C-alpha cells in the first residue's frame, strides 16, 4: 500500500466513524490527517522527480561514455613512448607489444591479448597473438616448456 493510499484509508476511517466535527479533538485529528495528506502528495511528487532525474542522469552518463570513447579511444591499449610509465599499472597490467609493420610499441591489456588480435592504432595492421604452443592441453594449463613460469618469454614471441 502506498503512502497516499494509507492516508486515504485513515480519512475513510475517520469519515466512517461519524465524529462530531465541532469537537476540538476531532478538529485536531482532521488537521493532522490533512497534514499527512499534504506530506504524502509531496513525497509522491519528489519520487516522480527523482525518477525523472535518474533517467536524465543515465542518459547523460551514456552520452558522456560515448564522448569519452570518441575522444580517448579504446581503454584496452595505449601507445607508449620510451619515457612513459603507462604500462606499469599494477591493478590492470598492460603488456608491451611491438607492431611488426610500423615498429611502434603498444601497451595491451591482458584481456585483449587473450582475445587473440588487435588493430594497431598507428598503422591499422592486425596484430595476432597465438598462445596455443605455450600451454599443454592439460586441464591445469601448465606451460609446455616445463618452466612453471613463462614470464621469461618475451611478448614478441607471443606474436605470430
């Protein structure tokens, strides 16, 4: 039951009781019920305005996301200069990959590497990554070279 319905129920109860409207106590009760009715209407209006505002904020957020994507591009890779530290984010590790076509170094997120390919943002060349020769078909996913830690493999070995 909504707040408006509850106030209407109380009004109906009071009217059904056929109270003497000239009684001071009844006058106070009627005034309290009128205040409750006004508060319930205000609350309903606030809820409607909140819903409309939330919808507008969601629209603005979507538009802003599209604008950010247009301006900043894809967050899954970046172009690094030799003195940049963009690839040293511990929370979201990036791996340096050198494009075989233009020679530029690109920082690529792990998710993109696992997808298998990206387009070089500099020259448009498709860079493919093949991990099939690094892992056994075993369920444990251990490295096939037996080293237990393939961190010694360079990123350039990952490109096919």
